[in-house]
C-alpha cells in the first residue's frame, strides 16, 4: 500500500524575493523569504491540492536548512527524504520583479547541500511508499546527483511506480550560461541535449516549455523537437505555451501544436512568472494522479499557473484545493488575482499553518491593571510576566493546544522568550482603556512596527464597541479596526478581534451578533474572535451563526474571563463548549491577579507566585477540557 502520492527529487533553496516591484535587483532594499527550488515548490503545491507529497533534497545544518524543513512540515510535506548535510550550505536564490517581461535572479548554488545527494541517500523502501516519482532536470546536470536521481527512477520503474520529469532547464545551472544570466531560459547545447536524452526513456510523463523541449529534442523547431523526444520516449508529453496554454500528446506528434489535447485557459494579468511552471506542474500532477482526463488535468494546471503568475513568491502563491474549486465556480472577477479581495480571503484562510483546534490561553497581556498595583515598577512588571510565562510553559509541557497573550511594552522579555516554544502567542495592539480605539504608540503612525513582529505572533485588538454606538463613534471603530486588520494581513500576521459590548451598554442575545456583522460588512475578516462569556445558549448560537455565515473558514472563538471567579468561569465554559467554533479560552486575572498583587508587595516569592499561577491555569484547563468532553456529543451533532 502506498501512503504517499508522489516523491519529488532535486533542488531546494531559500528564495529571497525583492520586495520592491519595478526596481533593479541590485537596488532592492528588502526581501521576502520563501522556500524554493522546483521539486520543493511542486511538493508544496501538490500538498495544497490534497495529495500526500514528499521531497528528496539536501539542506545545510544551519538556520536556513532548518527553515526549509520547518516550512515543508508546515505545508504538510513529508520530510523523511530531506538530507541534512553538515559540510554544505543551503542553496540561496535572489529574485526580483523588474517589470512584466524581466524577472532577474541569481543562484547561489556552488557545492550547495542539495548537490550533495548521492545514491546512498536514496532509500528503496522510501521510494516504494509512493505512487509516483517526479524528477527535475537540474539534478541530471551533475554525475553524482544524476546517479541519485537515476537510482530513484530505476527503483520506481522496477516497482511499477509512475515517473514524471519537469525538464526545468536553467542554462547557467548546466554551466552553459554565466552567473548573471539566471533569468535565461534557453541556450542551445548539444551536450545538454545528449545528457537529457539518456534519461528520457525512464519517464511516463515529460513536461516542459517549448524552449525546454527544444533542448530535450535538440532542435529549435518545436514540432521537430517533440518528435525527437517521442522517438526515444513513449511518455505523455505536455508542452507549455505561455499565454497560449498547454497541449498534451499521448501518441504521435501531429504537424500542428493545436492538434494536441488542451484544457481551458484563464486570462489573467501577468505579475510574476517565477515559479509559475511549478504551479502548473502541481495542478497537472493532481489531475494525472487522480486519474482525470487530460483536459481536466490541464485545466487544473493552467489555473494553478495563473495563480502563480498573479502573486508574489512561488510556493506562497499556489492555491489550496478549496481555493481552486472556489475559483472554478465563481470565475474571474478581476484579472489581477492578488487584488481580488474575496479570492485572497479564501487563499489566506485555506493555507494557514498550524493545528489550533484547541487553544487554552493564559492571558497576561494586561498593562494598565499591573501598572496600578501597589509596588509596581517597569522592572517588576517585566519580571512578573516572565513568571507568568514560566507557569504557562509548565502547564503546556511541550504539548499543543496551549497559548498566551503577552504584550511588548511590559512583557517584551517574556514575549521574545516564548517564540518557538509551541505556544499560540497573541500580542495586543490597543491602547488600554481607549474608546474609540487607539493603538499603542510604539506601533508608529503607519503601524510600521508590525513588520518587526515574529510571524507566529497574532495581532490582538480589543475594541470597546456596541452596535448601538452613535454613527461617528462606530465609524471611528470601523476605520481603525479595518486599518489594523489590513496592516496585519499585509505583514503576514493573523488577526484576533476582541469585542466587549457589555462594558459600553446593555446587551441581549443579539447584541454581539449584530456587532460582529458590522465588522464583516466593513470587509474585516478576523482569523480569531475573542468574545465575552454569554449567559444563554441563544446568545452563543446567534454569535456563531453571524461568524459562520460570513466566514465559514475562520479559525474560531476563544472566550474571555473578565476577572470572573473560577466557579463562574466553569459555568460559562459549559455554555461555550457546546459550540464547536469555540476553541478554548483566554483568561488572565483569575489566574494571575492574587499572585501579582502579593508578589509586587514582596509578600510572595517568585517560586510561590509561579506555583500558584500554574495551579490555577492547570485547573482552568481541566475545567475547559471537562466541559468540552461533556459537550462533545452535541458538538459533533452540530458539526454534522
């Protein structure tokens, strides 16, 4: 039984994409960092489409190698075949978007880690786990990595596993163009043609652009080149033709490319061609391995390529399966897909990383409440928040499903220490007590400090608003929340919106639902909602319905505590846990209040304070888990 759909083999890299569009690569002032390399991109692209994919490649034993492995894991790619090379560095690529025709790139691949793959790195048992093995041309350019690639292909052929080749011709990686010609896609070379043709009989599917078939077939006449490939390979040949789409040939090559099998195309604006071929290949492999006809497979491929050319980056641009189906059903609304707000929301929501089906959160992001305590100093506040983190980590014990809320103004040391701990981390941006909402001054007038945030931090914004606020007040809330939401999304940060209308005016079972709808009507789509504990099932049902009606892909809700006694929290948890969309709680003062007051006045030692908070946090987690377990049958029925 195969537990993998495909294994790709070949290049991996860290792609540094110039963030300034239209400038020369040498003038770039900043870069966005992604994973890259054709096989790595394809493994991620196919995983997003629902296939179970793995990659065989090499990375260095350093920070960038760890980045690639972690990002692959986040995407759901099996990393068993990733070799960590202690002697070589991870490959690096610098890329830019000069205009609609020029996309400069520089490969830093001299003796890089993925070129260190050898036959010994190819496990027959691992290869036999897959239904298909996908190779790319670059790893046929060097004898050592070619031997590793051919071993994988030979095992696949002997086992009856399907094989595919993306020709992926990069002249400078074959040594027939200079370092500064990374953008070049074709340089004629008989030596390269001869080398490629030795392996072409090993494939069931061969994919390339017209120029790539020119190098594979040894002719700049596309029909002649395809016929030369057909003479030595019975593979299905898929020829990509840019804006003209793509054609598949399963038999003899006809005199006209238009006589091949085709799929529908998608007329969109070209923004960035880098990585478009890997997106195309991902869609094609999805159809091929799902057993669709070639028209459908090419439809998937063309659409995935269209997404890629309309967005920044390679892997980050590729669609999820749900996104692709949404696109097919709704159609093209605007040709610049990256600026299609509805489509981008689906893209964002269906490609998020991390399983946060439960979030039991210790909230110690309080600032004003600590500053008003007897004995408080900024130094004491910082030290106390580290004790809070110690308590949270003790309860978490390395398990998933636990989180913290921690600020940067007082709790910076704890906030930074929490990174990479496995905790869900929310970070507040509101100025405490402000109404209408104001932001922490440290964010800057342009909210530019968000660019400095760790990507795992979730932007948490508390708004004291009420659906019956006067028009001027509500307009200020909406504008400012929208501004923060937009800034968070632009910086790749998830966004949590907390609303507490009961602190503003009277509430009933519809109050929160009405307020939630106001924010959605303004185009604000939080990843998370943080809601006050409701007293009735009807209030919960109304709030959940408002969220699911507008955003069925939201992460979920956490219920806050409002400094309630533990017994009151237990009752509120029991109500909240009946709703599957409620993923947990975010409680603070019930856990830390007594410890903070005593520790600030030196009436309690640090270990005693930590013990007390850990005990209370742990007990609340147990209460929540019990409430969720009790509600589980009802929750399951609601999901169905």
